[in-house]
């Protein structure tokens, strides 16, 4: 069965601090996709990144970076120099091997609420 | 940029009433989904839909729920007799997999959600 665990329920940092959000996943498939979504207070889900299981390269996008390690089944997300606008709930999600006609549902973790204080 | 739209943004209903939540997926997408998020909790998969039929559904998606694509653009979620515990944010998503160079890339585009309140 597939499962996503975000052990950190809430994190509070002061602006300009770096913060890492942890994500650990379980899957029996060798082909899968991992995602991060941001949910600001307004409630919508904002797509941040998708990573497939064959690509273990770390990725950096501005102040955001992602560390994917298959050996530990982790896909952690780091925000460098956090800003107040980063305050949101962040969800990690997993989609197993996409099967034609099923379309690959997303399994979400519980989310981590990040609060960045000025 | 194309986007998924949902109406209404907020729906208030009495327990036992039927509600229909509407979604307009991105045109030319073929896979459609409904998810729900109870306040303060994680996003949960309800159902996926392809080729005019349900392709997968979760345990949450019981007989009270149904989905339909009544025309070429809308995708609806119906709850026949709402319960208090159906109060949640409902997200629609669509997936363009099967088209284009990244045809097997699973990227789901989410709508802004409909907040359902059952009184």
C-alpha cells in the first residue's frame, strides 16, 4: 500500500531562517511520482514540484530546493531565507505507477503547517 | 493559461439535501478527479474518471456519491443525501496524460475548490 508521512505537523520560524519540511513515503512500485503542493490560507492547492522515481537529482528553484533520496524513501523540501509569504500548509503527495485507464490518484501526507514570523 | 474552474465556491446545505458540485476541467484533458479535504486535515482521494466511467474510487466514495460528465465540458460530483460529516472542501482536478510529449506524466491540475457546509 502507498503511504506518505509528514511527521512535522507545525513548524514556526523567523523570517530569513532556512527550514526543511520532511516527507517519507512508502510504495511497492518501482515507478512512481512525488509531488509537493502549497496550500496558502486562501485554500487553493498550488503545485510546486513533481519528481519521478527515476530521477534522483536534487532540484533548486529560487529559494526552494528538493532532496530526493530513494535509499531512505524521502523527498524533503527546503526553503532558504524564508519569508512571511511562505506561511502555508505544505503537502507532499505520491502517485504510484500510472496505469492507463486509472490515471494515478494522488496520496497526500497530513501536511506541515509552516508559520514564518517577521 | 488554462485552468480548472469550480462552482460554487461555497455551498451551504441542510442535512439530507442533495448537492451537485460542478467543475470545468482543462479542455482536452481526459482524466478527472475529485478529492476532499475536511477542515484541518489532509487531502483525500475520492474518485477518478476516464472515458465516461469511474476508473478508481476510494472507500469514502460510497453509494451517496456519484460523478458525471453530462456534456463535453462539465464534470460533476453529486452527493445524494448530505450528512454533517460531508462538510469539507472539495477539489476537482484534471490530468492531460496521454497527450503530448509527456503523455505519461501524471500532473494533476487542481481547481480552487468548493467549500461545502452541511448544517
